[in-house]
C-alpha cells in the first residue's frame, strides 16, 4: 500500500522506513542533515519516492499543505520558464505533473505540425553513385566489392533533435505512472536512434520544439533514479537557496530590467551580486532571520555597494523565514551605504498567472522608495 509522507524543510524525519533508506543510500544524504536527535530535512525540497512510498518535502510558506505545494511548483515553473501548465495544480504528484506537461505538449505539437525532418549528411556504400564520391575509400576498397563510397544529404527524421527527444522519452517513461502518452511517442519516434545530444541548433524551422527541448533538459537534470538493494528510488529535489534566487531574480528582471548575477572584477576582487539596479543592489537570503543582521552580510552589501558605486543596498528574505523591515546605515561620508533589510511574502492562493502578477506587484512595492 502506497503512502505519501509530507514534511517541511528543517524538520526531523520520524518514519523508520524512510530513515533507514536514507541511511543506506549515500546519494540521498546530501538532501538531509543529521545530529544526535536524528535525520533532518535541509533547504532541499521536492519529491523522494521509495518503492511505493513518497516523501514530499515542502517549504513552509503557508499554513496549508496544498498551498505550500502549489506555491513551490509555481516557483519552479516560473524560474525555469515552463509554460502550458493548465490544470496541473489539481495534482499532488510533483514528478508526474512535470512529466505529463512534457509528454502532452510534445505529443500535441507533433499532432499539430508533424514530426520534424531536416537534411542530414550520410556516408554509405552503394552499388551505384549517389551524391559525392568519397574517393579515398573508393580507391582503398574498389578491388574488393566494386561499390561506391558516397556522401549525400537525406531529408530524415533521424537527426539530433529527434534523437534527443526519443532518449528523453525512454528515460522519463520509467518515472511515469501514466505511460499512454509515452507509448504513443515511442511509436512516433520508432525509426529514430536514441542519443543524448545537447549540441542542437535552433532555427525558424524547428524553433517550435525549443520549449519541449528546454523542459526535457530540465527534467533530465533534476530527476534521478537510484536502486539500493531491492528498493527503487526516484528523486526530484531542488535547493531552495538557488530556487529562491532564480525566482525572485526573474521577478526583478521582468519588473525592473534588473541585471542578475553580474560578475565584475575590481582589481583582484571578483564580485557577483544577485540583483543590480541603477540605484539599488540586492542580495537574496533564503535563511531564517534572527533578530539582527549578521556581520558578514553587512560587509558583503557594503563591499558590493561601494565597488559598484551604488548608494543603496538590500538584504531580501522570504517572509515565511522572518517578517520584518529594518533600515541601517553602513559606513560614513562618501562611503556610506543605506541598507534595507526586509522580507518578500511568497504566499498567495491565486492561480498561476494571477500569482505571478501578484508577486510582480509586491516587487514593485518594494522598489517604490528607490
């Protein structure tokens, strides 16, 4: 009988079966911390499936489990620019949701526009001359079988992009509960070789497949399958530090044309602040705020602001890890930096499109004084 166990980040695990499995599987231990009190979730959230059981680790943004899952998935969708997300919020199976988005979208696209073909270069041995003669091979082998070694172009479905898609289809089918779409896709791509290849050029003829390609890369990167003894484990995990940076950074980029992770060198000093605006530099902090700003965080903003010659700095935390707003002054004279420490509320019960609109409105409110 399958079970779904829901826990939140930075909580101790209590299920003996899950604990035992983590202890036996080194590849899963990076998602957890441990001390004398037991095994604890960390800043990694997502889905961990052990045989028929699922451990769902969520950020505690809301008081309600479904709301936390929905917001978490919204953050993933927006951060990775995943589109076509109708009706996905009704499911609590994270892995199945994203896999289904991929299979449905690709199948729909092929049904609408057909399987993409392009010219590929083929070298082959023929009894007649076709295309360009490969003279070296012809001379070396002419006395053996009197065949022509030719190079020619063929309008084919067996090219790099389709090879990548059938590779992805075969990989993702293993993770999926509902395999009907994958079975259909396998039949469509049955004459295509399964090859993983990211060296794919997009143009006006195949750009319609770019979204499916990007989603496939995202899934292959984040989905892992591990077999320990007789147990099968699937993991679909995200580091919330990185997801928060990507999500909030993209909001600021869309709202205010902010520069993200802009690397600059000042002598031998390399700096890479999270968000840079004309009059404000922001460092995103996905961690619990405890009363006062850490000395290292103050120094970091001070160094950023003075080297980028921007008078205002901000430390921006998620509200569920601390609800506050503080104004601080760092330094003096021409080196003075105005530091704002505040939080961004990620919680909302709106549907996806309205949720993103609301988050952008909240970002605009944060920026109104700058």
